[in-house]
C-alpha cells in the first residue's frame, strides 16, 4: 500500500499488472474467493499490517473464529514465514496468526471448490481435493495415487459436503467482504 501511495504522486506511471494485483482487484470488488486468497497470501508471510493498518480491514471476527476453532491445534505448517514473519504484528502472537492462516486456507479450499464446480469449463476439477481426503487414514487421493497428509484436523469440513461453508464461516466471510469493499484506501488504489 505504501508503494502505491508513492506511485499515485507521480504524473505519469506505466504499470504492468501481475497475478497478485488481479487478486486484490477481485477482493476489492467483493469476490470471496479472491478475498480468501489475498488473506491466505498475507498470513503465509505475516504481512498483516497491509490488511489492518494500510487498508483498515478488521481481522477481528476471523481471529476470534480461528482461535475458537483451531486454537491449540497443530498449526506448525501454517506459521508465517518470509520477510514479515518477525513484524511486530506477527511476532506478537504467531500462533494466532497461524490459526487465522489455517482457518482462511480451509475457507479458501471450500470457495475454490465451489468456484470450480460452478465453472466446469475451467477444466480444474482435479484441484478439488477436500472431497478426496480420507480423514481416517490421513491420505488424499490425487489422480490415481494416494498421498499421506500430516494434518487432518479440519473441524469445519463436513465429510458429506466438504465445500459447504459453515454458518460461522459465512458470517466471517460476509464481514470480510463488507470490509474489503468499504476500504476507501483500497478502492483508491484499485481505481488508480
């Protein structure tokens, strides 16, 4: 967000958009899958300052949900990494950030699965993996091969309807959608 603020001060700028830019445009326009993907990226690298401080998007509902559902569980694979992993925001409570990361990752898998299901012409049905998890044996089937998975603690995944968001996940995503769409600074950046 700081870089865009600086670029907006110049009279002429030529920008080449990349995947992350398009993702943020989708998030700003209210795509829940794009919102979840943008947050998943931010949590992966502990770059939460951009979300909360830069764009004024509250992560409180998500943090309460994540702590309630995933708190105390194994979130080792969801710990922040990269240049922002030691930022004041992330280092203050890295386990909470990891819980939030796991929560949004599960939501993202569900939303992506729904998106692929609604658009068979994308030819991406092989990317729908939640329904291919064998929770009892801790494996996932990809193509014809089974792979072990180290984590099967996904309490919000209904084994019969794995891509269905829970009521609480829907509420959290509705709040996030409203916050992304109401962020004046994000809108200014997207309009730029």
